[in-house]
C-alpha cells in the first residue's frame, strides 16, 4: 500500500528562503501568516492528508461512486467522515474573505494544502477543489445578494460547488452549447439541457450542491457571444438561508472511467431548473474564466501531486528491492544482491522526477504569491503585472505540469518493474489518476494554443516581455557569482532558445497561423523548461546562501537541493534545443497529407 509524506520542509524553504514571503507582511492576510503560523497550518494539513486521506485513496479507487435509481450518488466508504474532518478543520475557506466566513490567509496556502490533498487522494480533493473554484467565480461576478446567500455555506463546506460547461457535442468549442435559459417574470431563469462529465455533480458529502451552469438565453446570439452564466442549486434556498424545494435537476448517470473513481463524474439533466444570472447576460464565458483559471492552476497542481506521491513510493521501493550488483562491484556484499538504487539508470529516473517536482512546486508558489500580492495590493501597476503573469503562466502550469506529471507517474511505475503493473502497489492508480489532468479543464493541446495564440501577443506582448526581463535581469545580476555558474549558464542558453522561438512565431506564424498551431505544444514545454530552470536558479542561490550562513541540521537537504538542481540543468534543460528545432520546422510536413491519408 502506498504511503505519502507531505513535503512541509521543502515548502517552508520555498516560502522563507527562496521567495521571502515575510516581505509582503504589509498586505492584508499576510501579516497573519507568519512563518510559525504557516508551518503549524501546514503541519496540520499534512496530518490530515497523511493519516486520513491517503488510506482512503485505494478504497476510493476500488469502490468508486454508486448511483441509486432515485438519482442520488453515494461516495466510497470513509469519504463522508473524511469530508466532515475537512469541514470541521475549516480547510476549504482558509484563503476566503473573512466577511463570508473564511480565514483570509494568502491563497498560496490553499495551493500548498491542495497539493498535499491531491497527492494523498486526488479524487477526494476534487470535491473541495471545485467548490473553491465556484467560490472564486461567485466572488468575482455574483451580486451581493447571491454572495451572501451562497458563499458562507460554500466556504464552510456544508454546500459544495461545480462547474457545468461540457455537453455531449461540445467540450473545447463551447460556442456550440445548446443548454437553454428562459427568463421568468420574477427575474429568475429556467434552465433546460444536458451537461456531461460534471465532476462532483451529485454526491452525499454535503447538504446542497451549487451548480454554476453555462447556458444560452432564448434569443441570444449563436457562438460564444451568446453564453451566460447561472447559479442553479440542487435545493432552492429560502429567504432565511434554509433549504427549500428540490430544484429541477438530477444526475442521470455516472461515467465509468479510467481513474479518479472516488470522484463522481455525472451526466446532469436540467429540466426547467430554476437559476439566476451571474454577471451580465451573454458575458458568461469571461465570468466562467475566473473559475476555469482557478481550476487550471488546481489541475496543474494535480500533475505535480501525482508525480510527487509516485516519486516518494518509487524512492522507497528502489532502496528495498534487491536486484543485480552495482557496476563498480557489490555495495552490500552481505546481501544476495544490491538494492536497485545503486544502478545509474534507476537514479536517473528518480532524479528526473524529483528535479521536476521541486521546481514545479516552486513555480506554483512563485505564481501563487504573485497572484496574492496582485489581489491584495492597492498599487495598480503591481496588480496589472500580477494579472499578466497569471494569464501567461496559467496555460504553462496546466499543460506542462500535467503532461510531465503523468509521464513521471509512468517513470515511477517503471521503478517497480512488473510489480508496478499490479494494483496492490498503487503505482498503476497514480498513472490512471494522473491521466485525466492532461484532458480536462481544456485539453493540453488547447493550453498550448492559448499560450501561443492569445497570451504571447496580448497587450503588445507585455506579459512575455515582463517574463523575459525578470529572468534576464536575474541572470545579469548574478553573472559574477561563480558558484552559480552551473545553474546560470544553462539557463542563459535555454532563455535564448525561448526568445528565438518567440521571434520565430512573430515572423512566421502571424501570416501562416498553422506554423503557430504546429509548434504550440513544443513552445509550451520550452517555456516550461525555462520557467523551471529559473526556479532552480532561485533555489540553488537560496540553498548556497543558507549553507554559507551555517544551516545547522539542514546541510544534507540543502546539498541535495544543489545536486538535484545540477541534474536538471545538465540533463533536462538541454531539451530546449529539440523543442526549438521542432518549432522552427514549421507546419510543412504536418499539414501536407490530405485527411483521408491518415
Ligand atoms: C473525468 C472528467 C471530468 C470532467 N469534469 C468536468 C467538469 O467538472 N465540468 C465540465 O464542464 N467539464 C468537465 N469535463 C470535460 C472536459 O473538460 C472536456 O472533456 C475537455 O475540455 C475536452 O473536451 P472534449 O472531451 O469535448 O474534447 P474535444 O473538444 O472534442 O477535443 C478532442 C481533441 O481535439 C483537440 N482539439 C479540439 N479543438 C481543437 C482546436 N481548435 N485546435 C487544436 N486541437 C483541438 C483537443 O485538444 C482534444 O485533444 C470532464 C471530463 C472528464 C473526462
């Protein structure tokens, strides 16, 4: 049975030594998040994840969810108790505004706790995760009346949230959606239509489910310009906040799927269900984007989380499994064979996963802190630069962390040999669970197109220029630090590749968009490598400084950081060359064959 230990030490190193979170203590919420408080909060989260959620991961996988004839859905044994513990601990609203019952702590803490939860039990973590996304959308776009009605219960966790976009004939292309909304005299709407693949659409964890639904108001224009966002609760809510009549919506069936069995993936039927408009008519997609962006970061986290838990178990296994002898002669002559961790290829595999995990965690925290500072700052420029950063990095985090996260679960499974294929070790579950993250919240090919087609050129390229300036400025500032050479020099090259690729698109993809489409996925991964390489420079610099200052007790961990960082720079970052070559090859051979030749 797999185990999990939440990486609290690594997170504290990032918050304290790499990103100096205390610098933001002048901002609301940050003053209450001193290092001691954060460490205590994360310690509690770790306990919940390690002791309660981890043991339920396999149970959830084996049992799955069950739908009864009346449309009700039962979650796996133990999920209800675990959810109650999550609610009792106030975990869902740790970063939500205090005026609606949250604790107002920086959202970065929620990201960190969510990594722990997803690693412990991804299917379970999706129930509160979707609620947090729905909370974000309501906070940004709902009227005060609706905020007061829904947010306190959702933040407490007594009600959960969902997002209803997908329909049988449309996933990526939401402009095709058919779910219909008809305005009533009292200002409410009646919604009719079928949504599919709705995560946490129906379950037994909470008293009410608050659905955020995209639908087209009667007479609205076709395409994405005619889509509106609605709030549509499972139980209508009375004036005094108590639950009223059952609304006209139900779970028609559950999908049978490859992984995340513990999460209910529902076909939701809306049959003249009562709903209320959120935001403006026909402006539903931009409003839903708040939830989608939140969810995309959350899905990126899922990739990292599965990679982390898979790594931890593979590392343990490779120290126990005895096969063959070290190339330099027996390391454990008293044993029948050496543990497989002596083999360079096994170490290469483990380091490939770990070097990604540690940098990906840094990338999430770096981005999370920028967003937090942006949201809480009164300085317009700071807010804008944070928004630019989030908008640019969201598709990179979603696409790269989930593509690589999935690949890493396969690598970790490989460390078990044939045993990795056998269910009881849990490695094949990580592979199956991680796979969905590449598909939902916009398949990864779409993330790459979003990056190349929309984000690069947005506002005259302001966001990408700010990213280049930040990394270039850092490289320049530290150029004379010789100890940093093993980290800085490879990043100089990788950044040049990213800049060349960006320039190539400007010269070759504007008139011929297929060149952009053909190179988008490579560009996203090239960008990801540079961003992760930058994270490694920041981490190496912090580790060196801490070691120089005499980091008693942490020497081994910090020295390991430096070695893992060197591995990334020597063996992973050079992949930027191949990405650049593929981008510059253009769309030629890709578009040449007619469709019927495939
Ligand atoms: C387990 C699970 C849970 C889910 N949870 C939710 C949920 O809670 N709420 C919700 O609304 N939806 C949910 N979804 C739906 C999910 O977000 C969609 O499946 C996803 O966005 C892709 O849509 P699609 O399946 O219709 O694929 P399609 O849109 O048909 O795409 C098929 C393939 O074509 C590619 N493609 C499509 N258009 C283009 C283009 N213009 N250029 C290049 N490539 C293109 C895509 O990248 C993809 O690889 C869930 C799905 C699953 C499986």
